[in-house]
């Protein structure tokens, strides 16, 4: 007690001020409600994955296009402003673990991000050095907020067994990189495009189920057979009813009997009762739902073969827009998150970025930029190289006049 009072007196004696610490004024409020308690994801990940990804061709293709395109972008590593061609970090990103290559790992990362809005990367640290990287399933991970309102720990549960990363004091959480898409109503988890497109996915799936049911029952008339017998009789006998029912099921039901004309006899009259696909505007409703799904993911409908989309004049323009507005922002966000994640292991000067020159879909823009900069007579060689992202060369700082032939 004496030691505590002595130190406290030294801290607040005349002329002394308490040390300042940077912290959020609102973090303590968040911690009051969540400190030490797990915060679960706000929706059913399994249902989203099943109904949206596994059962819907449009959403499936959107997720695959985004994850495969983003994972194909090569990484660049910079240190103190210079590009590094070889480094343990580049080797780690190329071969992150024994079961996967770098492209496969990043496909999982981007796929999880599109389906759940969250992606988790585990860094296996051995003797202070990162040896392996693993992408973890979002539905098995839960965030445990710390006393400052930020995630203080993560728990990963599989088959009743739980692994904990970090602690409630907010220390040692560097083994997990959590990247989340923006969510306006949640402090710890992101919102996925799949969730935003859930209603359109339900409509699209329902339209597909209705169409399949129509094909399965194409020869079962969508109407009624009205019996007008002779002598005022208006009902069939039990034997006549069973015979008619059997003939309809065996002769007119199924895809093989689709379109076969119905032969009526004995006072039977056909009265149509069902609505045609034209009346329900079935096809157009399905295309509208498909376009809404593509819109949520940021994929131009033209790239998915959805008819009725005239936004882009050609496929090449739509593909460039897809890369510029969807893929590159996602890759840039991942590069910044990875940079922040690896700096404690490799130093504060390391910076990851993507290699724009290796993206074939943007070669037209790249060639136009090269021609425009190359034709700029007021720039030196090194200024031109710097504007294109290349390192300077010896003698490249001379004036353009002296470099002219």
C-alpha cells in the first residue's frame, strides 16, 4: 500500500502531469455491452451459402468471377521505396501452406468475403517468424470484444473443439487478420453482397423451381376436365374416374409426353384454369432478379450473359469496368490489410501492393497511358518511369532536351 501511495504521490506532485494515452472515447461504451462475451454473426451463414451460392447460378458465378479474378493478381513488395524481387514474404504468399498455393488461398479469402462479408487469415508463427497462412471459415469464427471495444480475442470452433486466439485484454491477436466489408448495423462483422441480394436470389430461385415444376408436369393440364354426360348426368362413375386419372398420368405427364394433344371423349370438355408464363411475366421477372444479384456483387450483367442489359457498348468495356470498380478496390483493400498485418514481423517499411501491369484485361488502358507519357516531351526519363511505377535508371534525370537524339 505504501508503495502504491508513494508512486501515486510522485505522479501527481506539483508540476507533474499524468501520461497521455491514445484511446477511443466510444470504445469503453462498446466494451460495457460486449466485454468478454462472444458476438455471433447476425445471420445464418449456412443458409446464405446453400441458397445463394450452391443453388443460384448467378450468385455462384459472381462469387467465382470475383474470387478467381482477384486471386490472379500478382503481388509486389516494397521496402524503403524500392521494389523487392525476392523476399521471404513473397515466398510465403506464393506457398502459404502445404495444402495450398497462393492463388488457392486467396480464392478462399475472397470467396468467404463475398459470401459472409468477413474473411479471416491465420498466421502460424514459429520463433517470431510467420511460416504458414490459412484462410479460416467465417461461420466457425466468433469475435470476443476487449475492454477497449475492439476485438480482444477470436475463437474458432470445429466439432465441439475451440481454439482461442488472443485474450480479453486485447493482446496477442496478431495471429488473426480479420477483414470485413462495411456493415452499417454491426460493430464487429461485415455485410456480404450475398446478404444484400437475398430477396433477388429468393425470387430467382423460386422462378427456377416454378419452371422445373412446369417441365415436370408439362403434360398435366393446368385446368379442369368438365364432364357433361348424356341424359343430364354430370358425374363419372368410380371406374370411369380411375381410368381417366390413370390415362392422364401415364400418357400425358412427364417431359417425354410434353406437347401431346389431349383426346377427349364421352362428353368431356377442357377448361383452362392456369396462368401462362406470359401472363405471369415469368421470364422477365427472372432476368430482373438476375440483374439485381449481379448489381449487388458489382458484376456487369453483360459478363454473365443476362439479356436486356445495354449499359455497355461492348464486352471489353464491361470487363474493364468490372476490374476497375470491383476487383481492384477489393485487391487494394486486401493489400493494405495484409501490409498492416505483416509489418510487426517484417518491419514498418514493408508495403504490399498489386502488379497492375500483369492484368491482361487492362492492357488497352496501359498501352494508352504509356503512349501518352512517352509523348510528354517536358518529362525526364526517370519522371516518366516514376509515373509508370518503375525505378529510376542512371542518367535518367537529364533534361529531355539533352536526351533527345
